[in-house]
C-alpha cells in the first residue's frame, strides 16, 4: 500500500537526531514489548510479513507520532485479538476469561536461543526458475497494491540493472495476507541516482534495491 | 479483511492509552522522541501479565530474549568481523563471498542475519545502508538498530540525499567518490566493510576492533584514529 511507512525520497522530515551512547532499550517496557512480539511470533499464527503489514495499517498520523516500540504495543494488541489468541474482553480487563484453558508457551527458555537463530526462509531451489539474469536491464513495475508490498514507490517505473541473484524467497505481497508463499527469485537491482531523482543527482551514485521477480519486467 | 484490520488498529490506538496525553510534549515532528508516557509502561505490564496468565508466553524466555539483545549481540561483534577482515586477506575474501559463513566462523549467528552481505568501501566507493520501508538491520553483527536509523528523517533522505545525510554525520565525500546506497527491501541484511585508516599498520586485531564503530558499519561514518594528544 502507498502508506506513510514508504518513506524513501520524502522530504521535510527534518534533520537526523543522533543520540550518543544510545542504550539498546530506553525503558524497561521497550525490552518487554520487543520480547513479547518475538515470543508471540513463535506461535506461527502470523508471519513476519503479516507483522510488517500490521504496522503499515496504523493510521498515518499515529505512525508518525508514535515511537518505534509504541507501534509494537499497538500492533501486538491488535494481532492478538485479530488472531483470536486473546478476546477483546480479556484485552480490556487484562485478565484471562474465567474457566479458559491455559496454554503451554510456544517459546520456552530452552528454545529461545534457537528461535533467535532461526533464519528467514530462503533456498536455492533449482525448481524455481529465475525470470531474469544478472546484468539484464529491468524496469520496476508500476504497481500500486492496496495490500502489503516491498516495492517502494520511489523505484516504480524506473529502470535498473540486475547485479546479483540472491536465490529464492517467499513473496511478501501474498505471504503477508496468507495467500500463498509464491516462492520466486530475489535480485539486487542497481538504479542510477539520476534515473531515480533526475539530473540534480550525482552522476556516479546509485541505489540498490532487493526485488522479487513479480516486481520486475524486461526493459 | 484489511479494512477490518485497519478499523481494529484504529480502535486499538485510541484504547491503548497511546493516544496523545499531555506528558507527550516531545512526541511531535520527527516521530523519534523517546518520551515515555507512564501509561505505556502500565499497558505493557498488563499485556505481559495477561499473556503469562494465559500461558502464551514464558517469563524466562522473555528475559533471555532481552538479555541477548542487551548483552550478547551488538556492534562489538561487527567490529571483530571487520578487524579480522582487515588483518586476514583470506578471511576478507570469504566474508565478501559468503558473509553468513564467515561471520559464523567467529561464533555469531542469531536471527536477521541469515542472508547477510558485506559491501566494501574503498578510496572511490562509499556504501550506505538503510531500510526505507521499516527497520531491517543486521542484528547478529550490529544488534538492534539505533532510533535514528529507524526514524523518518534517515529513512526518507538516505536514498535521495545520501551525501547530505553523510555531511550531517560529519562525513564529507569528494565528488569523484561513488556513493552506493543499499535499501534493505527484502530479507538480505547489509553491513559495510569500512576502509582501514592509514597509521594502523602496527595495530593488533583487538586495537583495530576498538576503532570500528557501529556508524562506520552502517556507512554514515568512516573509521578514524583517535585524535592525537595535544602537544605537551
């Protein structure tokens, strides 16, 4: 979706605010909500793509106003209720419904380090054929899906060159909506800065994006 | 379905205690304020106790996840990888060809780093890492990203004005240096292999690692020698 999260190329956001010796978490609640999000993902009720999309669905003014982990608080609450793991009544009261059965956590201390080590699904599956080749010129498709996508607006319709084939990955546009994995190749595509931003950009500079087969067409 | 989700999120925002309250005066503008409303502390406590009561999470596992991010992963890991690459050309070659395997040689392999790529700076090439869509970052070697990396100013400008961003970080590049920005739009995670500064030829691997900063491995800065002591 063309959401406020798709920030590449936007202007007027102000200077970067740098904090010296920044702590990993600024308050205990940030660490707790980080861990709760990670631990709940172990239930596999939703995927990383679903999580990303849930943040994109935040109303734009709230997305911009909230701190990073504040977004995670709202997202987790929403996903718990959406998935049925927690009822609205339980969320409001903060107490488990009387007589409800107690689950066994999907993530235990013993499995937590393995869970952190779990990589993101990809493969070199030879059965999934690449649609493009390294050094091929390609154009990013001009698509505007209302759901999740990892094709930023600033690259759509622009022409670049494939510099590397990363192998096979799940397609986020369908996986986020539980509409299938649609496994396909992902490539590193180099776009000249001038192609993206016009003649004022440096003639030498470039931006590389990682792009799925379905985002590309021959140029 | 998305409309329902959006509707629910809207409700969640307003009932979350996340709505604007008078103590959130710093939360305007860039959206990267660290003002912490006390109701967020309470809300997360309440959420955690509910999930514990329902048996959906395990407290010891939560503590372990936090401990890992606070104490076990972080830019010191990345600094060791870079220092090793500087002193060992064979290691550097392996690192550039297969970063996850070379990084695992040093014992680091937690999540968000399975598909890592190392991009090398040189006299005429400077690399910069960003995630314009969210907050993708190479956790095993750099830990969790700093607030500025996840903020609107950095995410919006790194791709359209990388030289301006670099200047804000005090990194001035000559016109003839090529800037390559890497937008982490898929599951690949990037780390910059900075240039080894002159004058470090006699340093040990540990001394070198101490010079290497997180900012240099994101590409917003270069590795520099500490300024010499003022003349006595």
